[in-house]
C-alpha cells in the first residue's frame, strides 16, 4: 500500500456518498496549489491525467 492510499481511503470514507462537479474539483485543486505551491507539478499531472483518461494508458 502506498502512503497516499491512506488519504484516498479517508477521502472515500468521509465524503464517498457526496457528488461533486468537475468545476468544484478544479476549484479545490486551484485552492490546494495556492496553499501548497510546491505540489503544483503533481496537481498539474493529476489534472491532465483525469482530463484525458482514454488517450494513453501509459501516462
């Protein structure tokens, strides 16, 4: 198990019943990067991967 799995599991447990829009997610990611600019590259990679799930399975 990766360390990040704990955070993902907590997210699913606490908010798994909620529905969110991609607009809400984009705003949340922008806010996170504003607060933690050192993670800008990782957030950019995640957002790009989420935007293009069918383009290339190796990305």
